[in-house]
């Protein structure tokens, strides 16, 4: 599976004008790296209340997945951040920033529609401060 992911990344980089050797060297590096990002859109709907509840759980109980929403009416490369606690119902808590999703969506499709991620921390709370969600993921995981 790792070679398939590297090929997907490498070909996408070649299409952006990077030489094939450089693109595949970069693709191997990306496939072996861990990425850190903040979920966006966490203030929409009931997501703040969901984050408040989520903050009460041990991080090990919270599972995070990145899901490509190819049918998203705003962006065909949209990648949703979905959480579940101890196998409960999945909840869309936000999205990955659009500037990172063109390549990420391809990788998610390649690995079967879901890419595992992890909660790094939940920020905010306490009074009027809004909650935020920081996650990490690895393309070659």
C-alpha cells in the first residue's frame, strides 16, 4: 500500500511541474512524515458543544478519521474530520483546510476512503473562548 501512496503523491507532484526524480523523492518523504493541522469549521452547528464533551474523554478513547467528501457541493476535494468515542456514532467535527486537500483527498481514496488520524489536543474552553481541535495524521500509516 505504501508504494501505491507514494506513486499517487509522486504523480501529482510531477503534474505540478516537479521533475520525476525530485517528485518521487519528495513523495517518499511525505509518505513517511507525520503531519499536524488544526480542524477548521469547528464553530458551525453544535460542533463547539461536541468539542466540549470530547475534551472530557481520554485521548486514547477518541478515534479520528479523515474522510474525502467527493460529493461536497463547495469543494470536491473536501476532507472531513470525523470523530467517534469508544465506538459510538461518528460525528463530523470539522474539515482540513482546503489548501491541503487536493493531494490528501487522492491518498484517502487510495487507502479505501478513510485515513486514521489522532487528537493532539483540544484547545479553548473556559468562559467565552471557543474550542479548537489539533490533529495529526500520516499518509503512509
